[in-house]
């Protein structure tokens, strides 16, 4: 029977692949960060505990020590993304100017974290981070002299415009599947108004245009 020498044993151990536990301590923060990366790359439909565990080189059961289920994971992803940006941490004397800046920051956050829009469509309930942001905005508007009703209307309209502008930009970039793209001549014949405005419709809303649009909206309050 052949017996390994101490030197041979040491050499074999040093060439072993690192164990799953040695890759890095698994924490809730690491799980959430990896989930965000997965959603950015493949969308929420691709997110599953099993797939996330494979990306982290751990067993699915190891993830359940940090998240209760997929819903808990989605809410955590959303909360982390919201916490990353100080959306309401700024100071303008006029409440309209403050609201414009808040929405500008909100839009920038959504652009930098595209997974937020996707996760919002999937989550079944609001996270604490969302509610905290909503409360900060409404409290500021009320402190500026607006009634609860007026503050709610301002919040609803401006946030809808913010989310809607990004959703429309994403809508415009969709590809026609299973269909041949119409030529300019065919488009002009079938949809003349769209054809005339095509160059303007295809361009995403610039930051200046977004800010100008919000300013015009808020003049109505």
C-alpha cells in the first residue's frame, strides 16, 4: 500500500479548489448585491433562490439563512437601491424647486439602478425604504404649507411623470419581434403623424427637458 509523504500531501492540498465556505463570508448584503447584478443582467424573471445560490457557490438552504423567500429578496433589493441615493437630502427654499430636484434625483437613481423599475412591478407590497421616501417627500411639502391633499396630488403627479418618462423610454427601445420593420415610406403611409415626429419620439427625454416638464407641471399647483 502506497503512503503519501508529508510533502506530497501538502502539495495535493494546496492544489485543491477552494471550498464554498472559503470563497467569502455569505452575508445578507452580499446576497442582495448579487441579486441586483442578476436582475440587471437577466430581469426579475430569471431570479430564483436556486440560481442565485449557484452564482454565489452556496447551497439554496444557505440563502434561506439570510432571506425568507423570493419576495423578501425583491423587497431587500429595492430597499438597498433606494438607500444608495439621498433623494431627499437637499435644500431649496421654494417647495416647487425642491420637488423638481427631488424628482431629478429620483430619475437619476432609476437610470443608474434599472432593476428598480423591474422589481417594483414584481413586489407584492411596499418596502420600508419606499414608505420612508414617500413620507420624507410628503412631510416636506406639508411643512412648506401645502395641505395633506395638495401634497398628495403634487406627489402623485410628479412621481407619475418621473416613472412614466423612464417607462416610455424603455417602451420605445423595444424591438419588433417576428415582424419586418416598416420602411420610412410605409410608416409615412400608415402612420403619418408618427413618421413626422419619429426623430423626436425616438430620442430619450433629456435631463433639461425632464426638468422643464416638471416645472411646467408644478406651475399648475
